[in-house]
């Protein structure tokens, strides 16, 4: 083990009062500021959040269009067919139709002036050899006004608000923005996150041996952080138990958010708090009254960049992600909070005498949730099956209790 840095070694963890988990989430949400918005071409905006409401730049559809292949018709049938060619999408509206006239039309083509509706191709028939008038085939009804037509503005009118600020730009949002006339979108760019994994005991491959265990948080955190809107590395930076290496990594990081795993307790190799003290960081949350995960912390460096210290045990670290990291990232990314969720416990869940418990649960029918068996701080089996973490108050909760749910990313 590398010896701790002299400055870090002399700074003992100060006694502190653990913060209530709801208060900790609020503090995290209020920490930092959303990144300045930028205009991105549609192809580059995927995964960012809208920096302003998305309003339509045009009516959708922008003109009356055929909803089916068939004939554009004017008035009641039978109809005489015009001598003009078929109307196709992207080729204008064609000549106006007089009452009693029809012209072939393709799906998506604009209706010609005077057309009252569209007769589906399979619903129409003509005389022998495709001669004679166009009639409605039995037993189909005659097309009335607006039949098989997507009218102008059916989906929205120009200036109408389509999506709210903070909406995450996924493929459907890109499609809607393109249809509504956008070439670029104002977005809050995803913040860049550094993930520093601490602990000499962690292996990156092979079986646990000689007191060393596999690193579970290295594979878990980066993809979760990306789902929460961050730009996270494919592989975290592994530092081990080295206070000076940790100090250097934190001091020279240019990320918008730094996350450490492990080293947040008061053991002989727990250097996060002493290093932060040496860097003159301002600690906003120094422990949270929640189990597992109570040694988690939130600090702000002199540069203004936040740092979240997660415990090293996997389920405890997940508690820290849901308590501190997620609300902080929602501020940095400009994303709205999730809608509150709750569920009724299928069975009794014991509680901690004084602290809130976060217990992995799986969704069941009827709004019920089933507590999962493997819920120790270092366990992963429950988390692997979980849909959410149930918030169990101090003292526990009997079966049927409606509890708050924190959805996993």
C-alpha cells in the first residue's frame, strides 16, 4: 500500500451529524448550475436535454395530404378521371379538381385544390379495361369530406409547444424536431464525469484470491451515469489506496463532476475526506442517515466543481447514486425530476432503528412491490433483479405499506 500524503495523513475526519436523505437530495439538486446551452445540429443532439421548449415552426402536416393510395375525388361519385398523371409525394398539388372529377394519388401526396376526400385504391373500381367512370366498390361506403385525408395542422399548428424544456433528446424527439422544421436544437450539453475507483483490493479480471475481490462498480457506474445524462468514460480511473494519487487526480480533473468510490469511511486507508480537507473543498453533505450508504458525501472544490464520494460496497454506492448523483446530474443536465413513484410492499420489511433503509424491490401486478432477498451493502443479486429501491422509514414497514420508490437508472 502506498503511504498517505503527509498533509492528508494529518487531517483526521471531523465528527459530523448525518444528513437526512431527503435533505441530502435537495442539497445535491441545488448544487451546481446547468451547463450553458448550445445549438447543436440534430445529428449531434442525441442524449442532451432541450434547453428551451420545442415549438413547431410549421403546421404538421403542412398541407392536406392523402393518408392512403387511391384517388383524390371531388364531390360524390361516380367520378370521371382526369387526363393528368398520378399525384405523388413531393411533386406539388397538381391541377384543381372540378366537382365529379378524380385523379390517382399516392400516400403522402398533397391534395389538389377542390378535392373533398380520398377513395382507397382497393375500395374503387372502373369499367372494363380500366375505362369508364370511377365507382365505389360494394360494400364500401362513399368517401365523405375529409375521408382518408390528413388535414393540415392535424398534429400541431405553427407556434404550438410540442415538448418542454428539459426533455431528453431521443430518436423520436429528433424525428419530431425534424418534422417540425428544425435543423439545430438548443440543448444543455451532457456534463463530463470522472470516475475514480479507490482500493488496493480490487481486481479487474479473474477470480477473487488472496484477499482481493473483483471491482463491481467499475462496470456498473459508467453506463448508469450515461443513462442519467452524463458523458462518462468507458473505463473508470483506478487509483488504489494512494492519497497523493487521489489528490493529484482530483486537483487536476477538468470534469464537470468527479465521483469517487470507496475511501469515504474513517478507516486507515480511507483518504477521501482528508484529501478534500487538504484541497480546501467545502463539504455540503458529510454522511447521510440512510442504510446502506451512510458514509457518502458531497463536496464542492474551490474551482466550483462538485465531487460525490460513494461508499465502496456496491449496494451502498447505488444508494449514493440515487441520493446524491442523480439529483445533482439533473441540475447539471437541465433535466426535470422524475415523477414520484410508490408501491405497496408485498411483505414486511424490517427497518433500521434510526436511519432510512433503501431496499431493492421488483414490480408486481396491482402496484405492489416485492422486497428482494439479497440486500446487504456488498450484495448485488438483489440489485440485478431490482426495478427500484424502496424507501423504508426507520423502524420498518409492515406488509401493505405504501412506500416511495427510487427508480434505478
